[in-house]
C-alpha cells in the first residue's frame, strides 16, 4: 500500500503496541494545510526526540472551526498523503475534535511536541504525558515561514496576475 503510514486510531494503536516500552513515541499535531520548510524542519526536529513520530492531523471540519471557512486549502486526504511522504514521519492519524487530547490519551506518547507558539505549560495533553513519565517540548518556529504568510503571498500574486490579465483582455477588445 502506497500510503501505509496513514492509520485510523485503532490501526495506529495496534501498530504502536509492538514498540510500546521499547521505543520513544513522539506525538505532535496540527493542520499542516500547505506544507512548507518550517513544517518540515519542525517535524524533523520532533522526530529527532525519539524513535517513532506520530502526527495527529486536524480533519477538514476541525481546520474550518480553527482557521475559518476558507480553510483548509488542501483536503485532509491530500494533507495526510503529503505528510506520510516525509521520511521523518512514521504515522499520520486524522482526528475530528478541536484538540488532540483524546488522541494523546489513546496513544500515550513518551514525548509530546508542539510549535513555538505554545508555552510548554499550556500544551494540551502535557499534564497527561508528564503523569506517565513523559516529556513535553515546545520547539521554536523557523523564522519567516507560516501558512498564513504563504497564503497571503499567493493571493497577492494572483491579484497581480488577475490585474494583468484584465488589462490584457481590455487591450484586445
């Protein structure tokens, strides 16, 4: 199967069962709507903190609730496929809720990682992971990269191209 890293929660629990107690399971989550170098660097750093990296991917409906009705740009199926193509990602699991707390409780990672916009004490599921003896980390962002900035840049380019196209079309009429 080409995308065998993409799992349902029951499939993921079964796959992790063999490694539990022998390997460090790292968990992170996010929308990963338009994957960029900041995401890739973050995921590589997260993976370096243990043995198996599980990425909880917000479903399309949860992204809309978190980011607005115009998001996501890419479907959950396509976002999962792109994430699963990264060598640093071992598993991808899609979740529908606004927070990954239930997913974290089911997976029981030994390391919980979030991006630099999260203070360690505020990371959802952090108390639970620490109660199991695990670690909770907040990794710094790669400066200058964000999905929001990328979307603005694309919109700006599209606006300019539209203006040019409209002017060109007017010239031909």
